[in-house]
């Protein structure tokens, strides 16, 4: 179910709505990479996929393994972390010459 989110909620942690969105998006990418690594690890630990399988069969096996445990989308996780104050961020101070 889709819920409406007030923009003022996003502005409580930063001074700019775009800044909030970029922070959430970067965290969502991190979470996505972590989930991919975890999935790859789980797949490699399970029954090995024989090299004699067709590529379509390998994709089907991987999808079946993914469907076993539905996960929350990375953007949802990142947004909740941001809104609950569990997400910290800092600004890189570049050197201007």
C-alpha cells in the first residue's frame, strides 16, 4: 500500500529537499549492493549450478531462490532509516585551489 509522505518530514533532517533525496538514494544504492552480495553468497552456498544448465535455467533457479524470502525494497529501507534518524551523513570538504 502506498502512503503519502509530507515533504516537511524530509526537510526535518536537511535544509533542502533535493539534498534529502540524494542522501536517501545513495543509501538505497548501498543497501541494494549489500543485498546483491548476500544473495550471491546464499546462491553459492546452495546446490551448485551445473555448467550444463542452459542460461535460462540458471536465471530461473536464481529467481526461485530470490522469491523464497521477499525482501523490503532498498528505497523503503533507506527512507525509513532517514526518517527515524538512523541514517547519518556528512559532507566531503573538497579542496579548492
